[in-house]
C-alpha cells in the first residue's frame, strides 16, 4: 500500500553547503522521487535545456503567471525572476511520484509552507564557516568580491534556520546522505499520511465478522 499524494520535500542551504550533491544522492536512493523544475527569466546557459534545469520564460510570461496565481513561491534574484509553479505538485501527483523535491531558499520555503503546511523542510548546514568559505573560495570562476558576497549571503540564509523542520550538518557525505534519506522515509510514515491506509485495514477486517481471515488455520 502507498499514499496517493507525493511527499513535498523542501531542501535548502547556503551556497557551498553541498545541497545539490545531497539531493542528487537522495533521488538515487528513493524510488520515483522527482525534482521540481522552476521557472526563470534568466537566459539559459550553454549546457542547460528548457524544461530540464529550468522552464525559461520572458518577463511578460512570468508576470502573467504571477497574476494568474500560478506560483507557490517566487522571488527576484540579481535582476532575474525565479518561481515554483503549483502545477509541479499536480504533475508529481499524476505521475504517482513518491515525493517531489523543491530546491529553494528560506523565502521560497516560507511561501511554499504557507500554501502547503504539510511540506517537510530540511536545511543543510556546513560543518564550519571556515570550511564553507574554503569551498566558496575554491570555485575558480569566482573572484574575491564574489566570494565575499556569497559568504555574506550564506550567513543571511543560516540566520533563518529556525523556520525549518530539520537541520542536517553536511560533514561526511555518506553519513549526510543516509540522514537525509532517513528523514524522507520517516516522514512517509507520519500518521496523517498513513491514516487512510490504517482505516482501510480496519474496514477490511470488520468485513470478516467473527470468521477467520482466508489462509488462517
């Protein structure tokens, strides 16, 4: 037996904490888990494909979606608009997905939670701020000014840890993957998600009356 609705799983972190690696590992370990594809107005990079990394739209198209109430969350980041469509959950439900991952910042997590209080949120922490700074500085494409800006943004993200259901320190990759997987599996067993299954068992059992169930001695 399984639940009919996918588990809404929000994963957030400051840049450099390893969120992308962890969510990728989670999707390999949980069958039929899908990743929400966001909308954005920024131009696609050479390796990106429309509908895979993002749904690329114009500013006018994005604002039309806002006015139509299509987004669970949206925000402007560095002059570009990013948003998560409620239709992503509908697609996951139609596909009978186990769950759907939303990769958003603390603002996006708050907005999604306001629409879907049943969503489960996990915040990934680095093992230390010195390690986080080293990871950010190790990116060859970023100059010192960019590193400083990203580090400041990371501090701002961490300040909002209190709004998340779980905190996960990404110190050892394999252990962190196991913990993230364990959180997902435990949340699947929440009473409110499984209550209908228990009621079905009770109804089936009452149908037998005082007789023994088939197959019993």
